C-alpha cells in the first residue's frame, strides 16, 4: 500500500507523539515521587502564596521576612538579595535537611530565583511546605524584579 506525502507525514508525526508520550509516562513512573495529574493541572499548591515586589520591599525594609535564594551556590555567590540564605533547588537528602534546619520558623519565608521563567523557587517552596512550614511565599519576579526595582545585590 502506497501512502501519499501528507499521509506519510501524519503517520510519522503520530508515531513520534506516541513515543514521546510513552517516554514521559515511563520517566514519571520511575521518579521517587511521581507527579500526579492534580499537580500538573495546578502546579502551585494553595499553601504557597505569591508575593509582589512592593510587598517584598516593604517586608525587606522592616526585616519581617526570612529570604531564601533557590539558585545554585555559584549564582548565589555572584549576587543575591542581602541577607538571603542559599538553599539550591538541586540539594537532596541530608544536605537539604542541614540547610532547612537553619531556616527560622518564626518569620514568613520568601523564596526567589532568577525570574519569571525560573521554577527553582517553587520547587524549594513545595519541599518546605511538605516539611511543615506554613507561611511560605514565592517571589516570581526573582533577581530580575529585585534589580528592576533599583535594589542592590550582595556578593560573597
């Protein structure tokens, strides 16, 4: 049976999509904690608030937030929000636990990363909520929003 060009293209496209979907399901199943459909449809749990620049600046000025940088140690050392603590989203196991043990439970927590396209802050926020932290916010504008507001960074 001979297929036309368009039919051949469609068959190949459907085959590629089926393989990609199968691989996605296989990789998700292989994860220690697979994603559920609820998490995929609502990626930000209701326990995690979003904070805007004006609120972050007001809280920063009064010292009423515990600020966490979710970027890598290298990015953190190049420049971070003054007074922020580094808890990279890539930390696992006892390294993550050791960092979290230093987090103050007495203040609301604000977590940031690079900016709107960065999801590292949400990863750390979800993990903190799973550990029982209750007042957790994500600053989605991140370093980009901080610098855009005319604020300086601290480097190590």
